[in-house]
C-alpha cells in the first residue's frame, strides 16, 4: 500500500459519540495514537473513526470503535472491559489487528519479488521437462 498524500491520523479522523464529551477527545486521541502508523496508508478525507460508550463507568459498559475507509467494509470493534482505559485500548488493538488482516488479504501471499513483477509462469521450460522425464524412465 502506498502512502497517502494526505495521510489519515486519529486526531484528524476521530469523532466522539455517545457517552463521551468533546473534553474526552484529546485523552482518547492520545490512547489511540498507535493507530496513526496503520491509518497513514489511507487518505484523511476518506477515513472516519468514531468511538462511543454505552453505560459509561457502569458494570456492563461497552466501548465501540467504528472505522470507515472509502472502498472498504466498515470495521466495528467492541470491548466490555470494566476499566474505561482498558476498554479503549482493547478496542484500539482489535482495530489495528483487523486493519492488518484486511491489508494482508489484499496482498499476494508470495514474497515481495513476486508482488513486484507478477506471478511466474506455471509451465517449466521444455529442457527441464525432458530431463525430468528421462530421470523417471
């Protein structure tokens, strides 16, 4: 994936949803700063993040982190950790894993050389085939 001209960052793309105030935003951006390296491959204009929490500081609180990147399926991660910081970190780490998985699915499974020059021909050269036939006889 090539670097975007205007790379996405958490600070630029994050919206705080239900359960959070704008005052919480800077603290959340700091918690999610490690996502910047993964998001940098995408354009800021085509990337959105939203974090929300249901029943904040209650026993059954649930943090949800949603990620929209143009041309890709929406990714939703959740955490039910009781500690808010732990729940945010859990959702962040899950999003990073899922972004890595999505990137891996789009790349060829072979080495870098194959990705750059394309797939090799399936058929062996005729001389090698004749030699293999002679050895089996």
